[in-house]
C-alpha cells in the first residue's frame, strides 16, 4: 500500500509505539491522538 520504504518504516514505528502506549496506559487520550495521526499519514501516503 505504501511504496516508499522510509514512509512505511515510519508508519510501522508509530504503530509499534501506539501499541506499547496502549499496553502501558490503556485508554490514554494521547493514544487516540497518535492513532489519528497514523491514519492520516496512511491515507496521505497511500494516495500518493
């Protein structure tokens, strides 16, 4: 879906950080914000 290796790596790293945050602090509002950023980047880079 994401052709650029660097963009794909950043999304993977962000996703891993979101998962760790959800494990360490379930329902933390920052996790919701990061998840929104992740999805916005995914939409932007998948459409390029």
